């Protein structure tokens, strides 16, 4: 096996071997630790997780608790009691959840309309010893709903304050561990991966033909190839994560986090390419191509910000108010970042268009419209999905973003590989700019490359 293929296989095995080696699927697993106890009611109540149940009878959930090993001395004192300490399990329907959160913590399960399930669950008798599994059923016949799980020590007088580990397993009526918002995502992701694989193969073939006829590929084609390859790798990891999820109810957190990071990097490369062209890069009649030395630093900073935000969001887990990948504070920061990038693109392209000749102006009008559509796609989708039921937001946002990325890649490939408007106004019609295999590689806007190209074309920069 070639070294790159062996390395890729080893990486995938390391990401998936742990999760796939676990016990057979028993439902989606939510696990963590919650502190129950304190003077305030809020300190005696904790959110555990949520699950989107489809229409059907007798969907299930199973839950168990234990005192965290090595916990506070108070936990040890609890074990001296005659009866095992207890935790109160509370389960809420999505239509009641927001109202329940407005009530005092110890009244959320006791207030009639907000109460769906309230039961006591025994803890283990020793620190680190799990209590018994307690099962429950959920049935709904009108539409899918998201159900929320919480624990409290409000009605359990014996539990005064301790760290409590929990595990909650949730299953659909047909036994599936996928929440209703994820039911179709494995198929959608697999189809998208197949389509992107076909597109990537076609793109590589056309690039080879272009290289045979014109020499080394232009850096814009290299940048687009990098964006498509990153998106393909992200989709592959997401498909593998969902496959593992269907096997153990947890998936592969490492593969999921890496997929999110690669997807963001793909978007950053595409955005950087659009802004670079808006500043005049590769446009034969634009002197601004000589002033792009800062693009690499800006692109690296934006990429670092996006990747860190995604990884932090994965580490924090799924909050009760997050109904898609980019919910909560992460979504707001990414929204602000994307709007700032759009503002930069609009400013740069507008200034260039104001100074350009008639032929370049005609191209820039179309380029500016298409680039703006891509840059505004994420903010528009993020705001639009809020109008839908919570269980629909994740699939709608993911499908929309996949469509936006695919459309951008297809449009840019057609722009760069056809002898159309961009070819006529760009330096692609000349072989003077260094290509992917040249000394400058993917260095978009390197001053030396620009100076050499400009000097050869018109005797000065």
C-alpha cells in the first residue's frame, strides 16, 4: 500500500476503532456530570440532554446515576444514610421547555403544564457505583418533538450537594439512535460525498488537460482544488462519524470535530480566493495584484479563528438552546465574521470596479453578484432556519450549506477552466504566472510573482 494511503487508513482507524469497538448500539448516549446542591434552587437543578423523537408509540429512554468517584466529603456522608440517595429525573416536551425555564428551578417539574415526567432514581451505594437503569416511554402522534432531560435534588432531602455522573440512552420507536433531526443526514451526506467525489474526479481530469495544453496550473486553480479537497475530506469524516453513531449511539467525536474543522477551512479558502480576486489578483489589468502580501496572514488568522470556534463548540457539547451545528455564541461569532468578510469583499470589488475598464467592469459586476451570494448564504441560512421547528433547523442548515459550497465550487471551476469572461480579463491566458508546481505554490499575491508577471507583460508594475 502506498505511504499516503496507509497513513490515511491509519488515521481513520484511530478515529473509529474506539467507538466501533464499543458495545452494540443501545440508543443515543448522553453522558456527563452535574453538580446538585447548594443554597439556591438553581444549584439543585441541572440539564442533562435532549433528543428529537419521531412520531410513534413507545419510544424509550433509559437513565442511571452515580456519585462521582472522589467527590466531596458530603457525598461520603450521604452513604451513611439508611436509604440510598436519590435524584429526581424530570423530562419536558419542547412546547413546555421555554416556559419551564422561566419558573424557579424547584417548581419546573411541579407546575402542571410543564410537567411531563417526574420520578425518583436511586444512586449507587458506593462512590463510582452506578445505580439501576430506570426506563421510560415517550409517545406522540401529531408531529415530531424534542424532549429535554434534567435532574434535580429539590425533592430529595438526602442529597445536599454532590457531583453526580449520569448516562441517558434514547431510542426511537423503531430502535434507531438517531434523533429526528439526523434521521436523513447519513443518506444526505453519503449522496453529497458521492456527488462531490464525481465532481472532484472531473475537476482533476480537466485540470490535467489544462496543464497539458498551457503548462503549470494557475494558483487560483490550486486554491480551488484545495477548497474542494478539504470539503471532500470533511464529508468523508462526517459520513464515517454517522456510520459509527449508528453502531454505538456516540459516533466518533474526533472524526466529527475534524470534519467540522476541515469544512471551515474549505470555506475560508473559498472566501480568501474571492477576496483576492476582488482585490485584483490574477486580473491582467489590475495593478492591485501587487499589493496582496497581507492576504496570507489575514487568511491564516481567519482560518485559525474559525477552527478554534468549531473545536471549542464540540468540546462544550450540545446546549439545550442549540438545535444545529452553529448554534449559540458560535453562530453569532461566525455570523459577524462572515458579514465582515462580505463587507471586505464588497468594498474591494467596488473600488476595483470603479477604476476598471469597460471589459473588466462587465466581468466584475457578475463576479461581485455571485461572490456576494456565496458570502451571504451562511448569514441568510442561519437566520432563515430560525423560522422553522427546532427539529428541522439542523437538516435545513446543513443541506443549505452543502448546496452553497457545491454551487460555489462548480461556479469557480467553470469560471477558471473555461475561456470565458474571466479568461479574457485575467492572466490565465498567459503562462507567465507561476503555477501550482512553481516556486510560489499557493502563495496568493506574492509580491515577487506579481512583479515578475507585470514586468514581463507591460514593462513595469
